[in-house]
């Protein structure tokens, strides 16, 4: 059975791919995540996350034309699938529902 | 070499070639941009660091997805890779210089790094080895710890959108240092006048830095540079920076604070006893002392070149001297104490005291005249 839930890092990666649209490839996603979340993911950590999302059916990928700046290698371009978009929406609704009703600042309990 | 080793390792492990291409391509692309930005040593160091950091994820992923037979094969490769990595790291630690110290410039303040920039600012950290030699700073990590919340990237790019202080942790492996970052964003820098000096005299560099609400910002970090140091020099004063006249002439002074820059012209005058016979290109200064309601006057000889005429107060005193030029066509310069004039016929310069001044006290200052050079 496919796990349709998104972890925090998975959700951040999905949103980065959605934001970057036609320019969503590993390096661009990694930079976007670093700027927005402050997390400096290794290339390996990012690609295992993207691979997991692809396996879940939330992302699809294709390879671009090879470029000289990459030593003649291709970019792996990612795109959010409709299942991925649905998972993002569900994650958002889930987040809204768990935050609902919290209208005032959180005050820590004093001892 | 590390790239080809990594490629061989991925191939041995049976990683999908397209997947390997994506990983190696990303590393190559970022390596090439770092090569331009940081130089080859730093870029190579980053590549090795990143490849070592990535390897465990890639290996675990391969093991997770592979068959039992492939898993055993991969496990063997992992063990071999671990041995190679350990040996390589040992060789690196012996053969290369190791970071020993992180150095943060103190900026203009003894207590922290002052940032006046509005645009994202790179925290300047230098990595030194135990012998004090500078090493590539690749891998230095930055983290906000306390104080005013401010965004900082792991690479040390900080954005100061409002005034406040924050504490950051700067780390590289086991090295850790604390940094007090003092955000004082400067929205504008202003100066209302040209700088006129008699040879040997010095004044505070006259400029004002303001924030978004037009309030003065006093905690500043920046650069003040003089274009021609034979005419004037910049030196440290009690409050800030002083500009001192060295020899008669004109030059420029650049002030840079945060993202803002300002240019001021500096004119240095030689003391003389009369302005008669002033030559083209000459800068002269005549002491002026006025008692009571006295007015002094001098002749300004007709000339095809223009004149710049100014009155300079003594020291930091308020300028109580006033100028009037009769017989020449003049336009005010940047303030009420100086004029650009064209004297087609002989003209007269009058210096008198301001009506606001105490008439019983003597007023001292200097009449400065610069006859411009022939075109």
C-alpha cells in the first residue's frame, strides 16, 4: 500500500518543486530548501527524498538535455503529479485543522 | 579524481545510470560555480565534503531497494568504501592543513559585527589553521541562536530588515564561535557640503546616515576612502573618521556604508597673506578676523576661469562668517557659505559677520579661494 502522508521534509521538497515549476531539478530544489528552511541537505539526502516521493507517485521526473556545466550530464527535472497536488492540499488541511482554535499566543506552563 | 571514484562506486552498486547522472551532474554544476566564486582548492574541498556527506544516503537507498543478493554485494562495497574513506580521511588529516580557528572581523564596533546593509549580507568569516594561514571557508555553518529574529542561511547570508541585535553560532566541524550581529540598516547617507580645509587642518568627515524613519544611525560600519592621498588623508578621530588637508589641491572622498555610497569633493588651501596674484589651479586660504560690525573686502581679479569662493569657520565652531561678491556672476554652491563665480571684470569679495552673532566677540575663520584651472 502506498503511504499517502507527507513528512515535513517531503512536504518542503514537494512545495519547492511546485514553486520552481519548469526549473525543478535537484540543485535548484536544494538551494530553495536551504533559503527557506535553513537546512543544508546533502545531495544524497535530497535525491533519496525525491526518489521516495517519485515512488509514492507524488512526483514524476524526466531527464533534460546534457549540459557542459554539468560535465555533459543531464538534469533530472521533477514535476508534481495530481496525486502529489492532492497530498499537498491534504497536508495543508491537516495543518489548518490542528492549528484551528488557537487564537492566542502559546503561554508556557509555569512551575 | 573524487568525481570518477564516486561514479565508479555508484556504478558498482548498480545505481540507475540516470539517477547517478542527476547526482553527479548536480555536484559538477555546483562545483563549477564554486570554482569561479571560491577558487579550485575550496571547490574541490566542497566536492569531497559533499560526496562523503551524500554517500551514506545513496548506499542506504540502494540497499533498501535491492534484492538480497544485491544487498550482500552492496554491503561488501559499503564496507570497502568505509575502509577507503577512513584511510582517505586519515591521509587528509595528515597531509592537509586543518582548520583551527574561525575569525570574525569586528567591524566598526568592539562588541559585535555591525551590519548596515539592506540587501542580504554575507557574514565574513575567515578560517585559519593552527599556523594562522587562511584556509578555504567551505563548510562553515551559521545559525541564529537568540535576540532579534533575523533570517540567516546556513551559508551565512543574513538580511537586516530592522534595527536590533542577534547572537549567531558560527561553526566548522568541532570549531564553534559566537557572534553578536548588530543590525543597523541604513536607508540613506547624506552630506550637504563640499569639504574645505586649510593645509594641516582636520575635520570629522561630514555625513549623516539615516534609517527608514529618517533618524540618525550612529553605529556604522563601512569605508571612507580618499582618491588622492597627497592632497588629503583620512585618519581615525575620537568620534569617527577625520579628513586632514595635506597639500593644496582638490580630490574626492568616497563614503560607503552598507549598500549606500556617497561622494564628496575635498578642497585643500595653502595659507597666504593676500589673494592678489592667485594663479589658475591655485587654492589659497586667507585668515579672517572680524571685530564688532567690521566688514573686510578683497579684490578678485578678472579671469577667464571660474572661482570657487568659501568661508570656513575655525575648528568645529558654527560658521558665523558671511560672503558677498560684487561685480561677478555667482551661483551658490552646496551651502550658504560658498559660491562659484565668473569674474569677467575685477570683482570684490566682502566678508562680514552673521546678524545672529554676538557683536562684541571676535569672529575668526578663513576665506578660501580656488581659481580653477584653464580648460
